[in-house]
């Protein structure tokens, strides 16, 4: 592990871009900017899975898929989603020349149009919930216990990593549970097989322990798949957050992300959420999260949007917050060497003053 923090951007091909159609020129200029400012990693979200009113223009996979089962989920508005206008491969090539790492963000989520390719796929459904499912939950929250969901994620990863095999790593987001227990057919069946009882008869702690076993199995399988495509690709997972009640351990275990589980998955690093939700206690709560995640290396997902989407709980960010959180990270990393760096989100949706604050503050490190 190097002594300097690895700073980078998390950017998107389509998410929060509105009606801008970002192409190779945009990312080429971004890479030049990153090199000039000493940034070493670009993480790119390869799809957009938000429903109206959050981002109604784009939705779907933003690369030209090869697997026919995935084609109904392609975002046809995305420039990179078509063979004749695909540009991301050239972005990777340029990044290599500049010494900038490329990581892909892969969501454990579905898109509208997933069901034709994966009939029988199921979505997380709260125990004792009614038959009606909210459109957002039905589209996004594919269940970790559903065999079609597992195949979908394997297909998606094989397709995108197979095409962009020269990347440095991937980061998985949302292979988790959204509460205690799921009542879909897959969850009921697997719980019965594993525990010998109906999930409705089990207590909370038994269900939580089982959810951690399931996440371990599901994510371990995907990590092994990635590394079988090309050795040397690093695998990370978005995880780590302090909830309102401050009970990090229980929050993590309910999601299936207890530290005992995370240690055994084969991850190279984890990415906790640093979103400013704790206001003046943000530094203290982030240190508690990082401590909980021992002994795994940590790369912070740092949200710096001034205008978060409607419905999001993170607060608007300005230059003062950005300078404050970067200076904290630089200081804290001197005593906690597992903190390897931080990425700033969302690069396509921040004002210039926030961008300037990032560059000015990270550059101070190189002047020391």
C-alpha cells in the first residue's frame, strides 16, 4: 500500500446526465484533467437504474451487450450502448497511457425489460407485505435468493468485463437485503432447505444470520467469476454506513454485510458511504465505520453533489464541506493505513466550485 491516498472521480455514462449525451471527448478531457491534478482512479457507473422522477431520460445498460438475454435492458439513448458509437474502450486505452486506473461499478439491480430475458426472476419483498409491489422495488431490487437473478448478474458481469477486460477492477453495489427477511418464492425455498423451517416461523436473529450466509455465497461466486475472466482484476463492494441510531453492526448484519461475512468473501477492498448525513459528526461516524470494517482496506465513496436527486437523504454539498472531509481523510489515513483513498461522486453532476475545491485540496497533499 502506498503512502499517498488514491484520489479519483466516480463518473457515469448516463446517470444524472439529464439530456446530455456524453461521449469519448468528454471522458478524454476528464482524463487529461485528472492527470494534471494527480488523480489516479476513475470509477464509472455502466448503467442507469433510476425511475421517474429521478432520471426519466436514461434507463438501462450503457454498453453494447453481446448476450441476447440482456438486450431488452439496453439504454438505446446512450452513445456507448451501440457498436458503431462505442467509445469506452478508447477511454480505457488512454487511461492506461496516463497511468490512471479504471474501475467499473456494477449494480446488483435489475432494469426495466429484465423479465423477457430472465422469466421467473423475483424481487425483494418484505415479509408479510401485500401483493402490491412498488414499481421501484420491482424493477430494482432483484433478490439474492432467486436463481434467475443470480444468472442475470453472472451474465451481466461476464458481458461487461469480457468486453472491457483491460480494466483494473470492479465494484459491486447492492448485493444485499433491504430488511429482515424476504417473502419471494426463492427466499422461502432456500430458507426451508437451509434451516428446515418456514421463514415465517423464524426469529429475527436467525433470519439475519441466514441472510449473511446467503450474501457470502452470492458475492463470493461473483468475485470468483470476475477473477476467472482475467486474473489481476480487483473486486470491491459498496458497504459500510452508520444509521441514525448509530448501531453500525446491526445495520450491516441486516443487509447481509456483517464483518464476519465481508472478511470471507474474497474482496480486495470495501467502499463505505461518506455522504455528509451526520453533519458535524460525520468524521466521528466515518471513523467508527472504518474501524468496524477491519481488517479490509477502505476506499471512500464521497458524495459531493450540490443538488442531490429528490428523495435522497444526503445533504447538499459545497466547497467548505469538501475541503473539510478531504483534510480529515488525509489526516486520518496517517494513523489508519487501511484508508487507501477516496472517490468523489457524482462527477457529471457537480458545480465548478465543488470541482475546484476537490482539486485544490487534494493537490496540497502533493505539495507537502
